[in-house]
C-alpha cells in the first residue's frame, strides 16, 4: 500500500523536493568519517571547529541548487541556519556509525534528541540510519525492527515524515566492497527494502543503496571480473523497485559523482521508479582537501565551481531518470 501521510507531512515532503516532486537532497550528516577526512587533509588532527565551518560553507554555497539538505544536530545546526530559504531540512536522529560493543551493528540514538526537538529546530523530516543483514537471525533483527517501529511512531506523532536509511551488510563478511559481497548484495538489499516497506514502521521515504555493486556489472568493471551480467543487474534494480510501494531514493554510498550518475541512468533503464537522491560524498568529498589544507576561501572556491557543477549534473540526470514521489502517497487526516 502507498505511504499514508497527513497534510502536514505531505507539505513537509514538498518542502524537501523540487517542483517536480523529486527529492534532490544533499547529505551532510557525516561525523566520524568527515573528521577523519578533514584530519587527513589538514595534517593537524581532528578539529570540531573546522567540521562545523565546512558544513556551514557547503550549506551556504550548495543549497541554492539542492532541494534540501540532511544535517546532524551535533555539528550541523549552524549550517542549517545558513541554508537557502527554499531548501528543506532533514535532521539525523542517530549517532554516527553503530554500537561496536556487541554483535549486530545496533543503532544508538543521540542522547538529547527527539522527533519533537527535530521539529522544533525547523526540520522537515526525521532521518534514521539502520545497518541491516536480512539473514542475521531474529534475536538481532527483531530488536532492530522494534527500534524502527518506535522511531516511526514518534515521527508520526510529531507530524514529520520519516526517512529510513538502510545499509546492508553480511555479519559473516568483513568487506562490503569486494566481489564476494557483491554476489549476495542483491538479496540483502531487496529483502530489507521489502521488510521496511510494511505499514507497521510508518516510513515515509526509504533511502536505499542500489541493489548491486555497479563496478562488478558487465560493462562497468574496469578490469575486475564481472559478478553480474548487465541483464542480471537490471533485473535486480527492477526487483528492488517492485519490493516496495513507498517512495524511495538512492544514496551515493561513497562512489564518485561520475559512477553515481551512471547508476541513476542504469536504474531508469532497468525500470526502477525511484524518486530522487540523498547524495553526499559524491557531491562534496573532493572539496574537503582544499578547505582543510588551504583554508575556507579555497574551499568555497571549489564549492562554487566543482561542487556546483556536481549538483547541476545530478539535477540534470534526475530530470531524465527520477519519478515523482507524489504518485506513491495518499493523504489521510
């Protein structure tokens, strides 16, 4: 069944979207990984002030071209105030990464955060990230399902759309980037898509990986042995789309801007009716070095040129490939 939204949730979702009801959002809620990138580029260790300033610069320079921005409440609230007046705002509910003190990659919520507070900060949606292995067993996965049920109910109670970001893994594999994981990834991604489309979770929009590792698709391999033929990969994209009736958008998962655009074209050609993107590192990653190593002026110069060009290329591809989420929702008050 389609996502059921109140009028208020619907209006928030409109604020997060472009005029075609496609989500062209900039993801900038990275914390731990961004600290490491900035420390590596600057050679001076981790600096919270630089992280905050980097987020502010991206928000000020790039939300002119994006429909919305995803930020975290720990370092991103100053950046939220710098966004373009037409740009919507999503705020993260979870701490960065996952709980590493026990098996299962369980999520942690930010201690002083709630859906109510997310709304009070002027956000248009709650974003929650879950790592999920469909084959890990009920002892772990039932805990995760209950966790999502609570966040979904809380979002609904505060009349905010709930964006659920799902990242797949295999509990018995160390890597999610090699050929061994590429072979099982379609099953993992399609099953989590199917599970969290159930009405009990109150999800408004799913934020998903593409269902294959594109660099192992025939024609994209660049020297690697293919794991999938082009037709097999296309079938997985279509199967993923058919596993949900909810609006869903793709995350860039750290691939290059060029590869992400190729994935979107491939998705469209495969029959995937995706509804936009929440694109992070593929847009701004290469701007970290000039910002951290050469200073804010050099960083802003990169954002005003290369960063802007990355988003404009993305927007052009979305106009050619994405479909409106409004076809998949029903307003109920």
